[in-house]
C-alpha cells in the first residue's frame, strides 16, 4: 500500500512539473521533449533487452548465475519505461538509472546483496529459500548418519 501511495505521489509531482515547465518553455518544446524521450526509451528497451539476454545466455552456458546481467537489464528496463512515460521528473529518474553503477545501487536498495554460484551454504540476506535449504541439509545429514538413501524420484519434503 505505501508503494502505491508513493507511485501516485510521483505521478502527481511528475505531471505538475510537466505542466509547470511546459508553461515556461512552450507547448512545442514540451511535446518535442516527450516524443524524443519516448523514442529513446523504446530504443533503449529494444537494444538493451536483446544484449542483456545474450550476455545472460553466455553466463549460463559458462555455468554461472547471470545475476549481474539481470540487474543491469532491470535497470535499463526501468530507465526505458520511465523515459517512455510523459513527464520531466520521470525522464530525470530514467536518465539516472542509465548511469554506470545504478544496477549496483538497485541491488543494494533491494537488500539482495550479491549472489555467487557455487552453493557455499551461507545465508544470503533477503533469501526466501533459507529455511528450506536448512531443513534439506538436516534431512541429508540424518540420512547419511542412518545409512539410508532416498528412493529415486521420491520427494524428500512430502512429510512437511
């Protein structure tokens, strides 16, 4: 609910700024800015989504998790969407998303931290799967101690 409220406030502020600056610089200049920024946003989404997908496939083929590529792609997608939206404030925020390092800021803001492939067994801040991994490792330890192995295809978590 607070996110929806913040989005509504952002939209209201964006349109208020659009109308205020539009009155100062004129209708044609405002329309030209909106059209050029929307065209740039569409171009950005098309180009960067294909490049991000290609880089993510390369990392997956190398056996790595493409988290950096996905966060950069999300940053470019957000920037493109904000540039498509009419308004000067959304364009400014969209251009800020294009700055180098903005994907790292998005990752830090979301609370996810960096994730590395390899399964170190350490807890990752914001990881939703920690409880399941702990219980699975405990059940594997119990099976190793008692000498039992699960039957192939048996679902280990069916008792839960």
